[in-house]
């Protein structure tokens, strides 16, 4: 039975592009972008994968953290330095989601896509008024006047505001630099556009923040016509999931699942094996 399991997994190689054959890679970024070292590493490795001829970046995200956007931006930039990258924006590609698009050689968006929103936001709050109203006194013992800035229990001091504003502006300068470099624009021009507002895809095209109106089909045509990447190549979605996880969630999942059950029913009762079963079959 173990031989049958191995045969099934090996047989998957004919249909799974991870085992050979030229293809396009598609990285789909949706939801809030957070710091994800594993994803950054997977994307970075695409640069050295000779079977991957180009990367399509499919974005539908309102943005995310500074660290998350910067990490993914840098990983995509490393791929863009070695092979063509095109970005295709969906309904939203704003803030950090726009940041990750700028290393692309070509950015496509829909006319109604919301993009841009180039800027940095730091939000805080404090509840000293509420605490006072309910008779609670809060104190903070700090090693310096800025250690508790911002604080939930007392308002920001002017010195604290100035320091935090400096942090925000430094991160903003980094964002502007990424856009200026990726879009081949003068930094002063980027600053004119980077007041935090979002733009529709049609507006962004006129402003030079994107290159064309269109979707993935248009991106593939551009890759074929301008970069010589065949439009007939299959597309493989970039994933950080293991081969076994993909198998179990795919069309062969039920078969592998039954094989695992059969193996375990034949007396494989070690704790480690039971744990494996609980992970893959439960």
C-alpha cells in the first residue's frame, strides 16, 4: 500500500508544474498585507527558477502594514530584476498594495480600480477622560519622557507628537522613493500625488501611476508582444503550502486520504504517525 501511495504522489508530477516545464507564476495578494517572511522567501526564489518565465501579480487589497508592504515589495523587485513582472489590479490596490505593484514593468488596472493612497498612517488613542470619569487613576513610570508615547492613559505631549510625526514622515519618504524608482518618476512629482488620496484606475493612468487599463488577458498579451513570453504557457499560482497539503485539498485529496487511513489501520500506531493523521485527515 505504501508503494501505491508513492505512485500516486509521483503520478501527480505530470499535472503539477512544480516538477518541470516552463510556465508563468501568478501571485495573488488579497486582504490586508502583513509581514510574511515565508511568502517573501517563496517569491524571492522565483527569481532563480529558470522554469518561471514571468510573474503576474494579481492584487485586490486595501493595503497593510509598512513592514509587510516593504518586505513583499523587495521580494517582487528581486524577481523583476531577473524576469518580467506585470501587475494586474482588481477592485482595490491602495497604499501598501500599490507599493508592491511599483516594481512591475507594466501595471494594469480597471477603470474603476481604487489605487494610489500613497502615504503612511499611524493611529493611536487615549482613554484618560474615561478613566477619570469612572474614578480610575492610571500612572506610568518611564525611563524617559518619550517611552510611553503614544499612551492609552494620557494625551500625547507636543514632543511626542513631533517624534511620531518624524517617524511617519521617514516611512513616507521611503514609500515615495519606492514609487519614484519603480515608476521612473521624479520624487517631487510623486510627492505632489502622494497626499494620501486614492485614484480611480482611469485617473491613475493619466497621472502615470499605472500603465494601462486591462486585466490578466491584456497582461499576457503584453508579455507576449513586448517580452517574448509565450501566451500559451500555463499559469501556476504561487503558494506557501506544502505539496501534501495541496494534494489533500485538490482533486486527488480523497484518494490520498483513503490511502493514509489504510496505512494507519495496518498497525501504524506510533504517536508521531497519529499526529500526522490528525493533521492531514482530521
